[in-house]
């Protein structure tokens, strides 16, 4: 699985609508509204590098109100959440 972090600048008056549209796109797992130089951050998870082209310039950049994107491709994932989930397998109940 390939993960890309996409920093997105949008029309500020339409952030909620744009975020919801992006969140519904194939390959997008989460969208966060954030402070700072960007308005939204989208987490894109795809099977192949070629799929990034479909997801980011092919879909996210075409959402009305998206002014620009900056993409960072993750090499490795370090997540306490993932570790806790793995150790909790079979401990329900």
C-alpha cells in the first residue's frame, strides 16, 4: 500500500464542501481541515504508484475550488495506533 499526504489549498469559503467531495473520492481515506499555509490535508492510499496519478491530478486537482496541491509520498509508516490495533487482535470481549 502506498500512502501519500496531499496538502491542499482551496477556496476558504467552501472548505467543508470541498473536503467532503475529496473525502468521497476513490483512494482518499481521510481529509483534515487544518491551520497554516494549507486548508486541507488528504491521506491517499493506493496499491500502485501509477494509481497516485489517477487519485491526485486525476481526481483531487479537478475538484472545483481546489487551487493547488503539494504531495508527499510516505516511505514508511510509524504509528502507535497501528501497533495498538495489532496487539489488541483477539482481545475483544
